[in-house]
């Protein structure tokens, strides 16, 4: 009789879903290209040139859209991160090289993988484009519809074949629930965007301000630098000193958040895939163990190979147990690396902002600009690949350590060989202790007899000046032959420590595992450094604040040139001296204009992302907040119409 899990595997082995996810990926390019075309047509080009070809029919329409700003986006970070998470299943297919849309020779596999990556990116492009588009009403409808299609198709695929051939029950659910959760979040996000933009379109609330040049946290960071340091710093908790201290004036860019979210989901999927492979190998080993048992039973345990076969069987059982046990510590190690990489990013960015480059190797103090630009494109993908391969390597290393512990400590106790184990362990510890003791003794002798006394009582150590030179030369001569043998053990320990640290830190892309002088050979570390420099040059709060001051001053000068002088008539309304009608771009309205309008008796005025044409007004009052500034004069005008400029009429 088969177990229920085995019956489920057999049943799902013949399950044929009507939804082919790979085929659906191909067909999803049709609505994806349609959404990209619509959003591109809605975009306006800033500089339109008249051309002779057919493109003049588009006027100033049709502009290239971007999925998201990989450098300076700090808003909707978690929405972008969830959108990255929705691509996790397809990223894992690409990582395993299982998704190949074309059959080509082996030497052209790189081009096939490139085409596959472009196709996956194009199929998920609408998620990001609809989140970043400034046409909220249209993009929310398109994004919701596209997310609903993916959500419905994934649900249909799961419900038709929920089980699998390896894990058994609900194997398909285990693979697809993270993507389903991300798609459900995107549906809610696009629905919220639709309701918000519809209220703005109907005039029930003001439109939110566009992405500012200077973010709030960047301005607060600069203000913090200009404040005087407190005489006594506040006491930090153990968590702040040892683990992490929250900084309200620092925000991770969307690229880092999206990379971390996608790395978490891909790591989960990789662990599930690894466990499925373990189940398959375990079943094969169970069959092999059954054959070994039958052979031993047929020989009545008197064959010459019986002890060897029993040891092989024991090795198989121990390996299976150790592999399962080490899944948790290996996964926790990689999860801690993801959080630690974020902490290192913040710490190193702050050092670069302060002009400190001492934590970088000398060869990376002036990196190539082109390599840095390419590095920011490589970083996210390489970080995920390093985490996945790092998990597998760490898991193997921890399993080997577990086997050593089992065979050196646990199995001897099980086989009633505890005394022999303790005797061997004691001899080994005593040998190592004597070797280390002799090394410490050499240092003590050198400090006591072969160095001159301290020059001052405040000195921490003796000066590097030889004393008792005759005794020192004899000391060196006789220890020369002993240190040759000791050097062999030191060399082996160096190799062992290098292997352990190298495999343990292989997933850490933020630090190199190569020796000093060979850091450029570590491509992952080079990508990390290049990414840091790009973010440093483009998101440095002090630099961005300085540019913001220059842009604001330029706009004020343009405003002063546009309006030479004007005053407000207390009885007739607004009077502009110089021109009959002044048209001022909304981006050029500044505080100087606001203060001048306060003396008016008839005007309604709004300076925000939503700009109005003024018709009439009443008595004066002033209201303002952080996102927009309103100068209202009496009751609200009866007619306010959306317009790209503000017109002053009299």
C-alpha cells in the first residue's frame, strides 16, 4: 500500500494544467507592449523639434518611460520592492537556466539567456511603469488590470495542480504563494491609486506634490550637520550599540529595498527547490539502503563486505540527518547577511558623504566612471546570485562540520566508545595547548629579556630596541629548526582558516574575501564599490541641497525678470503695471510673490502641483502648509479651471 503522500505524487505526476506559465509569459508581452505604448503616448517631450518624417504627427507626445529611477527614488519604495517580489518565480527560472525560449548551440547560450532576461523584464515592465507614471488615473487602471490578469492566471494554475512530485501536497502553493501575495498587494496599491486620483480629478482634494528635487530626509540631514553637537550624547541601548541604530535622516533607495525583498523571496524559493531535490535524493538512497539490507541479510552478516556496508548505511543516515538540521542555520546566516549588507550600505555611504575613504582599498579611491555606471546595473542581480550560491556553499560547509561533530563526538558515545573518544580528545587538546603555549612563551621571553626598558612610565609597551644581543642570537639559532616544523602547522591552519572564512563570507558582496592587492579580481566587490560611488555622487544630501539652492535662486531671478513691478488696488482688484497680462510658470512662483499678494483685496491664488486660472476673489487671508501654499482673499472663486500656468487678469 502506498502512503497518502506517495499517492499524491503519483496523481500529480499525471496532472496536466490547462495553463502553461511559460506560454502565458510569451502571450503577456501583448498587453505589456500595449500598456507601454499608452503610457509613452501620454508623456510629453520637453524639447520638441519639427521633423520631416511621420513623427511630426505625434507633436510633443510619445516620450520614453522608465520603470523606476534606480538612483534617486525614495518614494513608494515598498511598492517597488513588492513589484520586484512578483518577479521572483521567473527570476528563479532564469537563475536555474531552465527558461530558454530558443534552442541554440551551446556556445550561444549566453545570448539565449540575455533574450530570456529581456522577455521576463518586458513582461513585468507594466508593474513598475504604472507605479512611477505621473498619469495616476490611467496608470492605476492599466496596472490594476494587468496585475489582475497575472493574479487570475496564477490562481488557476495552482488550483488545477496544487500538488507536486517531490514534496507532495501543496507543493505548487509553496512555490507560488510569495508571488500571489505580491500581486495581491499590487492590486490593492493600484486600487488605492485609482481612488486617490479620481478624487483629485473630481476636485474633492488637492493633487499631491510631484517628486521634489530635494527630499525631506536629505534636507533634515543637512540641518543636522549645521546644528551644534550636544555637549553630552544621549545614552544608547544595547540594541543600538551592538546591532542597529535607527537614523530618521537616512532612507534606503528603492533599488536597495527592491533587491532585498527579491533576495528574500528568491532565497525562500531556492530553499524549497533544494528541499525538493533532497526529497528526491533521499528516496533514491532509501532504495539503495534497502538493497544493502537485503544483501547483508542474504549473507547472514558473515560476508567480508558486511562491516563496510553497515558503515556506508550509517554514513547515509547521518548525512541525511545533518543535511536537514543545517538547513535552518544556513538560511539564518544568509538572512542575517541581507540585513547586515543594508547596515553596511548606510555606514559606508555616510563615510563617503563625510569624505572618508579609508575603509576602501587604495585602488578603489578613484574608480572608473564607466565601470561605476555598469556596476549599479550589475549590483542587484549579482547580490541575489551571491546570496543563493552563498546559501548552498554555506549549507555544504555546515553539513561537513556537522559530520565531523557526529563522527568525533556523537557516534563514539552511541557505539559505547566514549572513553576512547575522550582520551583522543584530551590528547589532541593537550597537543594544541602545548604548541600554543610554546608560541606564547617565545613572545614572553622576547618581551622580558630581549627588549630595552620603557623610556617613560606612561608608555604602554617597550621600545623596539634590542637588548642582550648575544643571548638573542643564540635564541634565534636554536629556535630556527623548531620553527620549521611549527611553520608546517601554521601553513595548514592558514589554509583551513582561509577556506572556512572564504566559504562563510562568500555571500557577502560588500566585502572582499581576497587578499590585499587582489581586490579588483573580486568582481562582486568591485560592483559594490561602483554602486556606492554612483549613489554618493547623485544622492549626497549636501550636494543635492546646494543644487536645490542654485535652482531656486535661478527661478527667483526669472520671476523678477518676468514681473518688473506691480501693485494691488484696494478697490479695483489686481493691477499689473507693465503688461496687460502676465503668464508665470507655476514652478517659478516663490515666497516673494506670496508676500506681495498679502496686501491684495481681490484675488484667489494657489501654488502647488495643481495650478488654477484666477477669475475673481474677495478679502485677504493667508494659509500655508508643507506641500502647497494658498493665498485666499475672501470667499472662494466661483470658477477655478485647471491650467498649466497661473494668469493674473484685471
